[in-house]
């Protein structure tokens, strides 16, 4: 018996200690009321369930440590005052390249055409010039120092705090856009300043008393809101339509020498989706009958055009005018695609999505002890959802492009992300 006991101790989990082994022998096996017949048909999983479902009994020693109380406690998170961060930033050597006085940049095609305002950086915008003049006209009392604008841009990322669990914090970064974005994208420039770590976004509560529209704060994220969201969803549904159309449409798409991962949509990054969009029109041309072919090609053209405008390094008043019109046309193309194309095909999840769902259901049933049940492999219906925030957020690009740096920031190819 001792040999079996020591064999149990040295095999299996390595978390058992000598103290645990002594406790098992002296407090349980050698106890006066120990009866090995009580362990007939013993199941650890069953006994755990019985403990979980047992009613609370304050008089029982089993529940002596039970009785949790829920309460809120204040937790002080590390943060810095914005004024201190800005002060330190202006004391760094990089501050020598700060643009503290805004200006306008113009381009003129020829002498017969009026000059156009080039929009590329925050300190070249009308809003910056207007704010600069407003501050100059309201000098600080008893201060002879030069008054300038510190253009603050906040950025945030959700960060996991450990390799286990789901505990996260939002890291808040601060950038001073008095500096060229071409300098800030260099890792060696050290232009990112840590500001705070917060458990959730609470701007609405903190800023509402100042009547500040906090909805104007978030910057559209071109990569996550378009390339990895709107366009990816669009491409996925186009492939679903090809499967529904039949007639070797999927095989013809696969024969176009696209990436081998396109049909499965696996291991594709944002730049891969960007490349697919740029050459999608000739690939999808002719895969479906009319009028669906023309509707899809028109939408692909509008998407590629809108994407090209968004990737420009700088904008003029003319390009912004056409960009605005393109955004409107893109919305109309989406509606036409939904009404005249999506409604005509009964589409289902892609094969790899159906297989993944079957695997997930199998693992779930095995965990619940119902592994013997038959897991259905029928594909679920797949629809193109027009009611998503990211799709409607494309319209946000259209408004305020000449007033806020948020639009200029995400419109340009060179970015902080």
C-alpha cells in the first residue's frame, strides 16, 4: 500500500507536496471514521458538481469560509498630467523641429488657375490658423512669453496585462502634432508619450460637463475600419455569392492565380486585402451573369477609387471635393449591390467557416459529456450586413476633412499605426 501511495505521489500532477501527502495519510486514510467502501464508484467530477449545487449552510464547517460580499473600491492607476507631459515634450531636443506657427501650403497648376490649399498636416489646416489667431487675440495677463498651440493627439490600445486571464487596460498615448508625421513614424524619434492606463473609456463622463462632443474625438482607423472590416466582409460575401451561383464560378476565381489563401481567407494581413482590392475588378469580371456582373464591378470600382483617395499622402481642395463625391457614390453602390444582387442569391457560410463551426460544436459537446450526439454540419445562412458601425463610419471621412487633423491623419498613407 505504501508503494502504491508513493507511486501516486510521484506520478501525475507535480503540484503535490510532502505536506499534502502527510495530510492525506494522517487526516483521511488513518482517520477513525474512514471507510473504503464509501469510495466505491467514486467520481471526482460528480462530487465537485454536488459541492457546487449544495445549499449554503452557515452551521456547516464546509461553508465556514463562504459568504462573499461585493463592494466597489477605488484603485489608483498610474497617470500623468497632460500639462506635465507637454512640458517635458517641449524640453526634448526633438522640440527644435516643432512647428509652433501654422501656415498654409498652396499649389497652382498654372497661372490661369487659382492656387489650391494643400491639406497634409495639422499645422497647415484652416482650423489651426483660426485657433492660432484666437489665442493671439486673447493674451495672458502679466505674461510676456510667446503663446503657441500645443496640438495634442491621444491614441489608445487595449493591452493584456498577463499571459493568462482576460485582464486588460487601455493604454493612453499622447502625440504632439506640431511635429511632422514623417518624423513621428520613425521608431527612433521617440515621439510617443505615455499618459495614462485606464480600465475603460470614460470620456463621456469626464467631458460631458464641459459640453464637449466626445464623439468627435475618435479618429477613423483606415486599416481596421476599412481594409480588415468593410472590404474583408465584402470580399467574403462575394465569394459566398460565387458558391451560390455555381457553374464553376469558384473554380474560375481560383484559376485566376490569386493567392492560394483567398478562398479560405486565411493568413491574410491588411496589405494582402489591399492588394486583392486593387486587382479585384479583372478577376471578378465575367464570373457572374448580367446584371449582377455589372453591379459587382461598379461596386469594386467605387471601393478601389475610395481606397485610393484615402491613401493619398496629401490632399488639395480638388481631391477632397472628389473624395466627398466618391464617398456618396460608394454608399449608393452598396445599396444597389444589396438590393439588386445580394437579394437574388441564397448564400451560406464558406466551407472553412462551416468546418470550424462543426469542430467548435464537437469540442463543446465533448466538454459537456455529450460526445455521442450527432453534430450537424449544415452551413448557416450568410448575409451581407449593411447595419454595421464600420460601414457607416466611412461617411465620417467625408465630413470635416478640411477642419480637423483626425481626417488628415487617417487619410494619409504615412500614419502612426
